[in-house]
C-alpha cells in the first residue's frame, strides 16, 4: 500500500501505543452478498448426486494474509503461532517484482496471490486497480465457485479493496473490519458458526507500523506479535470446530510485500521485495524449507486441495506446490559461491557459479577474456544474488524463474575490463530422449531483456546433428515458452543450445528446461 492510505488511517482511528492501525472508516462494511450466498442461518447445500464426503476428510482452506509483513524481521519478534506453523509445515521465501513490472504495493501483491498470475498478466500495477483484468484472471475463490457452486467461500479483510475488488462478487460472503481486531473477531465467528470451505483473511495493521516506523523499530515487532496473536485466535477457531476431526485443513500464511528498515515500500530493495509462503497441512513436510515456491503458487495450491486442476487455458504463472519439482540448476544451490567482483552484495551471500550441473555445458570459446568474474559466460544464480547486483535495471522482473536459474548478463560482465569483442556464450543442454516421427514440446521459463545491441537464439539438434534455429529473441520477452517441434523419423535424442551475445546490453535468463511429448 502507498503511504497515503496509512495517513488516512491515522486520521480515522485512534493510534495504539505500540501499533498504528491502518484501518480507516472506509474499510468498515457489512457483508457483501455474492452469487449463491445463503440466507442468514442457512448453509449452502451440496447438489443431489454429488459425491459423499463421509469416506474421506472434507477439504478446507484458510489463507491468512498479513499486509506488509517482512519475513526477515520474524526472528526479532516472538510470533509463537506463526513459528509453530513453520515448525509444523513448510516455509518458503521468495522475491517480488519491482518497477517496471509493478511497484511493491498491495494492489499488485494481493492480486498476484489471489489470481496465481503476475502483474504483467492481471494488470494490477498500483492501488487504483485501473486496467485490472480480473475477467481473465479471477481470484481462486471465484474459480472454486465456478467449479463447485456448493462450496462455501468467505473473505474477511480490513483493507476494503480485498473484499470489494481483489475477490470478486461470485464469492459467497465478503466482509470488512474496521480494524484487525474486528476482522479477527468476524473471522473467528464465521469459522466457528458456519461451514465455510475456503476462507481468506486479511490483516492490515502490520503495514501501518511499517509505514510509520520501519522494520527496525520495536513498534513494528510489536505489530507482528499482535498479528501473531490474532492468527492464533483464528487457528484456534479452526481446531475447535465440532467437525474438525473429519476435516482436512490446508493453512497458508503469506504477505503482499515487505518494508524498508526506515519505513515504507513500493521500491526494489531486498526488504520490500521479499515475501513468503508458510503452509501446513497434507503434503507439507514439518519443518521443511523450500526455495522454489512463489506467492503465485498459493491460488493453484488451494484449488488443488479441492481437487481442481488448473486449466492450461487459464495461463496461470503459479503451480500447486506439490507439483513443483527441482530441475538440474537447483541441484547447484549447496555449492554456490560468495561474491568475487560484485562487492556491493553482502560478503556472506552465496548465490552464483559458472560450473554447470551434470549433463549441461557452457561454450565460452567466443567469449573474450576478463570481465566480471560472476558473469563470465552463462552463470547459475539465485534471485537474491543476481537481481540485487544493480537495482533498477529490470532484473527484478525475473519472477518466473525458480530457485537457481541460468543467466547470461552482458551488462554486468562488461563492468570490468575484458578483451576485445562482445559477450558471446552458449548454454548447452544434456540429450533429452525423444520419439522419432512425433511432435515434441520444448518448454522453459525465459526473461529476455534488451538495453543495447544483443541477440538471443534457441537451437535444437537431433542425435548430434547440426543445430536448427528454434526461436530467436530480438525483443523483450518474459514468459514460459512452449515450443512445438517435429522430431525426425529416426531421431532418439534432442539437445538444446541457448546462445546469447551482447555489447553492454541487458540479459537473458532460462530456467525449468524440458523436452517432452
């Protein structure tokens, strides 16, 4: 959220001693009736002929969003309930986008969480929501209702756009709270007295403390502790339900953005961009830590919990967490290096190497000697390392890569003296098995950014034959590619090559490379 919302709230509510609430009178509202909302005291009834649920536990979902919660500050706060979820489930941190995709604001953040798509798709780029494409990328509760109208969906939020805009009118019940205490009481009441299947709860006041004080102030840590207590009361409402033993609860806690140490957000610093997913329930290993989970995975993970597979036509960026598998690049994480020439990064941060994983190779025969060590040819890096080397040059838009990815960066490489000539490096894949005479699909996440003379080309070769051009990049491209190629009748293997050239231009990232039928 922008500071202006925090200022409006400060004028509208009484400031607590340790926490500055963000909630304003505009946040207060009664229920917003959605499609199929039951009358008071009634429950939605599963249609006749629907499968009975007595043989298996009934799936239930609770997602709690803590606005402006900075994960790096959790260690300095008590937060026993959130840390209990971490101990009993999975914890994953990741980075958001920044300009030019979108600022680290609430509108883009909550929209990405609710829809499972990044801002360049759902088009929410600020808190005005102008140009939003919820018609193409609706929230996950709306998709639940579309798939099974008998499901009871509930949204309770302190910030009014959560209930009025981010989650659409198909949701059965959308409620607002005048502050987080009111939101918590409403959520507890509904979880205790109704049969809500999928619930989203938004807490706002940590963000207010972040705006007013910053993450290094005790007031911010106090706000986190207050939110933790509210989360605890919501969790207790779940476990005290009479039918809890027969229910399969998936609990997720997340945030839309972080904050700077001195306060505020919207920019591209690590504290503003870092967010998290904490998840407990079936399929989440207690105490596990992952590096490949993004906030856009929340929506498809909730849908999968109810047995709903994402239609490829939806073009979601997220995937069910259970469906995520590490690729070859991810195996490099334990062996990544600390900085050599990138002296602006923390000295203890490990996040790069130029040695490829098993089966992969890098051809630097056309690359001049010298240049920045970390980026001599194709490298393998984490977002925490690479995107923070030089802020404001669009590296923050690399949201579709996960964990460790391959990157060719002629701009950073050129920051140190090198031999005559341009950056010229080729990443070569292992041989993928293929079936002769069939069509194969080449898939990979890519972020190709131009800022000067450069080229990017993807080639494919069969059984060691001559490389054939598969796709050329001469314009910016940030997407997950799916390229269809005809396999020669007698071919049994295919190898990919990614050649990048550039003269102090920008970069090309590649990740999650597969060849399938």
